[in-house]
């Protein structure tokens, strides 16, 4: 992934290395830049990476104006033009929330990773650092033109060392940042309890708590354990609520107690956990499949005063069977019950066309008249994992049932609301504050 980012910047660096303020330098710089671009960044070009297409336009322009037309202004200012164009293009990718380094990284990792907020923050910083490096290069050239400094330092030594620092930053920063935010992030949050367990259905369920205030239980996606939550989100939620995070059966610190992976079974399991711990949760926050479980809990329990769902799997069972095509990628193994529920239920009760009454009876969407409190939904329109239409349909069903619902739509955003993460977090906290305090 880091190599892909460095290779993405390499055409610009090659042009810098071969250019020497002469016509011959322009020719060598354009040839080297173009060759590097086609050799290393062809896939990124095919996927429309902004910086690479800017490079194509830049090298073509310099080739025509400097090489063939031999315009003196272009020949003597190509270096300044390159630094300026790179800086403007890289800043544009940051302003549009699509850091150029992320575009290169996406060619090497699965969407499950490149959609994660921490992954995007890392590449936001990498893109920002490289934009500053090229801005500094442009400033040094301008200062030299005004008689400040000598060419060796202003045009060679300082820019070369800055590029080396940029390469080192690109190589080492992701590990340092992610180690701090993810590995140490959740576990080292001040006030987070140690891992505790509760015996349920012959198995142990692991959980932790943090914060003070009304009890808020988080329900994560199917492929996450409780430490997969973004530590920034947990930190902010814990300032307002007592937050409980837990592992589903067979995940993380929880043993596999052979619990069925249906919304009804998982809802019953959560209720048993709360009863065993003598807890009365006032709110639920579900992400992805966790939204599936949160919705079911809110139609069977009158204790839940409010619910928030991000990128929720909130369709009815017929919708899940007929209108949901998921990626085969699985970064972590799922318990066997999570993998086989579709097959087992279909074999036992038939498909939704054959037995609509059964499938309606186990779908929370059929019982929205019984929902215990208002619901806030968050969904990105470009979510590649869970159809945006699920949240749209649930909003419509809630309104038909005369229940309070709020759908927050994020145009072009992904499953993790990576671009609008802070906005979604603020709206979620404000929603809970409105109904719990």
C-alpha cells in the first residue's frame, strides 16, 4: 500500500530529478515522467486517479510548449510550474475528501480497510505532507529568483531532503498512527473497564464499559469485535453516556455458545445479558449488522428510549434474501451460525414467496407499530456493502406506522461514513441527548 503511494508520486519526482532548466532537461524530464507514469500508475490511471491525470495533462503541456515550441518561459519555469500544479492538485483532492494517496492505496487493499475512518485520516495526512513539500519547493524557487540563497541549496539540497522526508513519512507514519489509534486506541481509553464476562446459554460473553450517564449499548458489524469501534467515537460517546461494548458469540472474548445468528436470537441474547447484569439500557447504537439487532430489540423491549443506526442492515428478511448481494471478502472468520442462517431457514420454512407469513413474522419491519422509541438513521448513498435503499425503506415504513424517524443521507459516502464521520457522530450524540436527558 505504501509502495503504491510512493510510486504514485514517482513521476513528479522523476521530472524533478531530470530537469535542469534547459531544453535537454525538459526533454529528459518529460520522457522520464511519462515513462514512470505508464509503467507504475497504469491501473490508477484506468481508475481515474486525479493526480495521475493531472500529471498526464502537465507532461503533455510541457512537452508541447517546452519541447516542441521551445518557449523560453516554459523551459525556465517548468520546475516552478510542476511544484505549483502538484500542490494545487493535491489540495484539491483534500478539499474534495479524496486524498490522492488514498486513490493509490485503494488499488492494493480491500474496501473494508480503505473505507475505515482511521485509514482515511492516515492518507489525509500523507497527502497533506506531500502538498506542503511541493509548495515549499515552489516557494524556494521563487525566493531563489529574487536572489535569496544559492542554486545548490534552494533547487537541489533542500528539495531532495524534503522528498526523502516525505518518503520516510509515507513509509512509517501509517503504522505509527494506526498503532496509536487502533491497537492502543480502544484499550487505552481513560476509564475503560477491563474485559469482563457473563455466562449466557452455556458460554461466556465478553464486554467492557466506559463513561458515565444513561446506558448506551453499541452493536457492531458482523465482522467486528468490540475493539473494532473507532476510539474517537467511543471517546466522545463516553462523555455523555455509560457505553457498553461487547463481543458477539464466537468473536473476540466471547465463546461460541451456538446461538442462532438471526435478529430474534441475537435480540434475545442481548436481553439475557442485560437481565443477568441487571442493566436497563436506555439506548442502542447499531452499525451495519448491529443495526439489524438494534431494530429487533426496539420492537420487543419497551425499555429502549432511542436508537441510532449507521449503515444498517435494516431490511426485512425477504429484502435481505432477494435484494442484498454482499462481497465475498471476509477479513475475519464468522461463527458458523452467522454463515448458515439463510440456508437453514430456507430449507426449513421455504423461501419468502413460498411462505411469506413466516418471513414476515421474524422481520422486525413487520412490527414497527411496537417500536419503543424514535429512530435516527445514517446512510451513505454510495455504500458498497449495505444498500442505501434499506434505510430509505425503513424510514418510509416508520412514517407509515406513525413513528418518529430521522434519516440522515450522506451523498457519495461509504459504509463507514468516512467523509462525514464527524458530522454523523455529532448528530448521533445530539439525538441521544434530546431523548435521554
